[in-house]
């Protein structure tokens, strides 16, 4: 394990104005109770700031504001071009506040500050992408001519009021993936922030206020699971857009099914890296180790199941243990750190518990497995590598959401594909080979929403989402706009003006 000073950056002032209130109906409103949520710095275990905790009355008020803005307000009747102007302004607002976002994100969840700054550069582009779609996407188009039908058209209209429920690991990006297409479509939104990381949602509320977004179009509250479920149950909410655990996604889907509400779910993963026999193992190990540093392993699409032929298993485990085990863990604001802490104490406890489960079930611990010796506080976990992992074991089946890699031996390429697909998940995967045609052939056999080549690869500009229990629907790109639209067929006796 690499060593460095055990000190962490001293706490600075929180760059938020009204964390004691909710942003509802275009105003900062007082909460219905004095209940609050402590947001803790994950590297120091010290209080960072407090936010108001929404109760049933607060959620009801937010939904009422969103419903009124959709049913009575101007937002759905604006042109797509007019709404695009607000999207561009939201993106510029994020760009202007990027330093504040990066500071909050690093302190809330432990993401290395330099990486946070790099990743946030993509967020304004997301808003601009959807703003640009206002000019090119066919929200209305004539249907092909048919006998005995004078004129027909397909109209794509907003689905209505959207509850956007975001996770704690990458909140600002997740907000963009949800509210940018929703707002372009003409929907109004209740944004429900995670208790562990509400700062980005509050920043978006401040940005929305600063650009003059019409009242009720974006409403922001923070609540825990029990109160959040009220959003899912509320018949005034037309659609749920959720990112989080598969267990929570199952619950949301069942509740939406009761009232036939629309929903999209971006859920968990247990993604496989299929390492074929022609690829260099040292290079592969370095690539996989670097990818797992991303958000400290707190990524649903992480390549955590590494499937390799039995004859190369030991060599890959040794290479991974050497490379991943030397990752520098420490203060996320220290430029020498490659990995920070996990986001919460309960998350660290869960990850360490699964590591113990891996050892108890017979996997070989090759690196890590505990707290870094040089860090006495903060929710840190050593970069961890297991070898000889059975694909039926707990650490192969359950999403760990921490810096833990499991190497699984396979008999041959066919067996490697079988193992990669032998999971309830299907979010991400990658094929490691020097032969691009072979990579494509194997990629076609893997049941996954994304399959990369020789690295961890996802691309929200195309679309992101999963097969099987990794979710329903897609986020990003044109695919990410579809869930916020309803298709309407209009059949007329004549051709209207302009067509």
C-alpha cells in the first residue's frame, strides 16, 4: 500500500445559501418540521453541513407545485426552443459553480477532487446536448399517407410531473441525465436528493432560481426512504426516474405497477471483464486497477468480476494485487491521492463485511482487505483483490460498491462468456483482447447494456442502462429523451396549415 500523510484538508465554508429550507414553487420555503439531516465529511468524519429533512407535508407541497406548473403554468406550452434557452442557462450555471460542486462532491462522497473537477466538465455539455435537440428532434411528424385517411400525425408530448430520485455517488451528473431531457420534453420535476449527498441538488436549485426558471418547474427536497416513497405512491406524479439499488428499484416498480405509472430505473451491476488469452496481463491489470479508482469503486458499472482462463488466473491475480495494492489512498484533496474514502460509515461497514464473507467462502485474499494503516479516521477501505473466486459466491453475486476486485477462473472463452452472463445483472462489461474482431464477436454474446473493449467504457451521449435487473430504460443521448415523452396519434379530416 502506498503511504502518505494521514492529515486531511481542513473544513471550509459550505458554498450553499439556504440548506435549512426547500426550493418549492420558485421559492425557498420553510420546512414543516425542524427535522434535519447531518451531512458528514467522509474523509474526516466531521459534520460538513445540515439540511432540512422533508416530511410528508413537504413532499405534498413540492408535488402540488410541480402539478400546478404543469397543468396551469406556461412551461408545457412553451416551444421546445424556448425551453432549450433555459437548459443552456442551467448548463452555464453549472459551469460557473463547478468549483463549488467539486468541493461539495469530494467532501460528501470521498471522490478525489481532481477527478471531480474533470468529470464535472461534462455536465454542462449534457444540458447543451438536450438544448440542441430542440432544433432537430421530431416532436411532431406527419404519418405516411394511407388510403381513406386525409391526414395523420404523430405528436410526442411531455409525460407530465416527474419525480427524479438520485443517488449519492455522482449526484450532479445524475441530475443532468434526468432533468435535462425532462425539461426539454416539457415536464415539471420534483428532484429528491440523497441524504448522504444533497449538496448538488441545492446548487441546482440556486442555479434554477438565478436563471429565472418558471416557478414549480424544478422543486428540490431531501428525504430518506420512507418519505421518498410518498413520491412514488402519489397519483399526481406521472413518472418516476430512479437511480439506485436493485432492491429499491424492485420496490418502486411494484408501486408504480399498482397505479400504472411510468418509470425508468437505472439500477445495480456486477459487471464482468472478460480477459482473453492474447492480451498482455500487466497492461490489463493496470487498466482495471485504474478504472476501479474511479469514485473509489462506488460505481454501479464497475468491472469488478474479472474472468480469465484458469491457466492465466494466478498471473493476473499477482499483477492486479501488485498494481491495485499500490494505489495511494488518502485525503481526496491531496493531489497525490488516487483513491479517497467511501461515502458513509454504513457503506464502509458493508464493504468490509462482504470482504470477510469472501474470505469465509474460500476466495484467496491477494491484496488489501481492511483499513489503510496510515489513516486512522475517515471511511477508507484498502484496494482489495480476491483470486480463485467462485461465481456462485456472495462476492460474485452481490454488488459491493467499493474497491474490491474478484478474479474468476474459466475453462475457455465459451466458459468465460457463460460466467459473464451468469448474473442477475447486465449493466456493463468489457472484453480484453488485441483482436478487435474477436472483441466484437464476444461483445455480441454478452448480455449487457454496454460492452467496452480493453477498458472500462460507458458513453452517456449514446445511452446508458442495463439488461435484466440492472434496470429499465436508458439515460443520456436521444434514448434518454424517450421516457419523458408520450406518443399521441392525431387523425384529421384535412391537412392543417404548415404541413
